[in-house]
C-alpha cells in the first residue's frame, strides 16, 4: 500500500479556501514562502488557503481510511466540506477517494499508485485537481471515477471530477453527469 504525500498546494483562484487534517500522524506542516504564512496541521483545526497563493507542504499525508475518523477536509464555505482519504476499493486498487463531508455521499475517486506517491493540489477557477506525481516527477495517468446517481462507479474525465469535487466542497448540490 502506497502512501500519498501532498507536496505543493496552489490556490489559483480569487477565493479563500479552508482545510484541515484529522489523522493520527502525518497531518503536515504548510508554508507559503512569499507571505511567511506557516501552520502545523496537527491541531485538527481549519486553516486558510489564501487566494492566489502557493504553499510548500511537509509530511502532509493523505490519510488511509480508518472508520471515518482519518481524513483531510477542504471547504469553500464551512461547515460544508469534501473529505479525502486513500483507500483500497472492491477491485483491489488504490484510490484517492472523495466524499461529501456533510452527507457522507461518495463524490468520486481517482486512481493512485500502490507505491508511495506525491501530489500537487491545485485549486483552479474550473475545479480542484490532484496531480499525482511519480517519484521521478512524471505525472501518473490513472482512471478517474465518479459515483453516479444509480450508485455505480463510472469513468469520467478528470475535469468532471474536479468540478464535482469543487461543488461538494462548497455545499452545492452535486449532480453527476
């Protein structure tokens, strides 16, 4: 089982975002080099991701699912949020899984390597993106899925998952295509 590490965070929007880590380890520390903003996510509190800002993250793991108690959460308007975990699914593959933190409803999942991997998290005007990187720096191309209305995992383009995730994090009703 691979561990996912968030190395960089880019908020390329004009909107303030919020995130927190709920985990027993590897919550992470975050630094915005141009603003001297620093915070340690071990406190389990919500932290601001400022507009038009980039961050370096250290030891910022994507938690393995454990009884609904370990996750990273992202929001555009509290208390609504999108919860993110890494998990094996029914097909034996490793995924980053996205769930609506208010309703518990699965929103989507993105394939992830079974070995340790690194992620650059980008917030763009058209959605949120989890760019999975190999240890050699190349982008991993894996299947992306969304949980549809008839309760099946169906493959979608990454930009569809990004806009669906953005809607769930803002508390908007998510209506998969």
